[in-house]
């Protein structure tokens, strides 16, 4: 069985972006998990615990999710033959 690289890449990108969109949005509105997200954010360039950082981390995960999903599908298809 072959995986559709584009479909998997887009799916992983949307899921990763949506996850951070919801988690950061909830945290910024309520303050829950501020220390945890600040610690996780230290692994991301240009991240700050703010609304601007919220946009940056969502964009980073959309791009990173797309790339990782595409690479995973490519490797899977390569070795499943």
C-alpha cells in the first residue's frame, strides 16, 4: 500500500497547527500552563509567551508538520516496496 505524500503532509500540518492554535489560545486566555508552554517554547526560535508568539508557533508547526508528514510518507513508500 502506498501513502499519498501530499495528503499525509497536509493532514499532519493541519493537526499540528490546530493543536498549538487551541493549546496556546486557551493558555493565553486563561493562564493555565504558562510555565509549561514557556519551557516548551524555548525550543522554538522567536517564540515568546504572547499573542505574537502564538502566531509564530502555529506557523512553525504548520510548516514543520507538512515537512515531517511528507518525509514520513516518502520513507514509508520507499521501504514498503
